[in-house]
């Protein structure tokens, strides 16, 4: 009898604690806007090494005077120059905000700085027919230092991940001045598909 009661209490506590841990931080269902279209995954496969270096070109979406942004880095992980198509679509407006097919130098990268917080769909198309569609959520454009890393491998396969410092964004101020946010953790989000 005691064992059943103990197990019942333990499972209630475990699920009760986990339910708070698994809910999105700061998401109030009344204030968070819902996207009519579900976004594709933010990551795909695994990236064990991402050595993009300095970008050969930088594009911007939105007003650079905004404090918050998200970076998208597309890296040609190949010793050959090649054209890689990049299309970034604003889901809410159903409009393309970036549509380019630059020629990437060997091991070159392109940086896209996203300042406008909205949901995006990123389509990366190497020279072969193996394009990959990724989602960039509006909450990536915040005070955290975050980036979507996309590696286009020599065989034209695509791997992607999202990295973030996961700072506790503090926009309020105290009597002594604005409080500094400290890094809580570093998140590395990748897709589960290979």
C-alpha cells in the first residue's frame, strides 16, 4: 500500500516538474502569435565541424539599427567554387525577402543577418537537386546570440543546426541601472534526421 502511494506521488512530482521545464520560456498563449503555416525543422543531420571563417558576402533582412538579430551562415564546405541558391521567405507576408544564387569560393561562407522578427523558411539549393528547406522561428530574433549554421558538403548534401547562447534576456532596469544578463547555457539544436 505504501509503495503504490509512493510511486504515485513520485510520478506526479516528476511529471509536474518536467511540465514546467518542457514548456517554452515566456510563451503566453494570448500574446504569442501563431503561424498559419507550420515551419520545417530548424536543423538537419549533424555538423561535427563548422569552420566557415569570415564571410565573402553579407546580406541583411530588416533594419540593422535593431538591437536583436539572428545570423544565418551558409558555408560551401568544398574545395571547388560553386553556385548555391539561397531563398529566405517571410511566412507571414508570404514574400521572398532574399533570393540569390551567388558563386561561393572554395570553403567560402555567406552571412545573412536577420533583424525583423517573424517566421522564415530558408531554402538552400546546391547545384544538384538536393535542396533543403529549414525553418527559422521568430523567437530566434531576440537578445540571445543565435545562428543557423548550414554546411553544403562536397557531395551537395546539406547539414544544418541552430546554436544559441540562451541568455536570460533582461529588458528591465533596476535602481542601480540595467541588470546584466549572464549566460545560462549554450544550446546546440540539431534535427534528428540524418
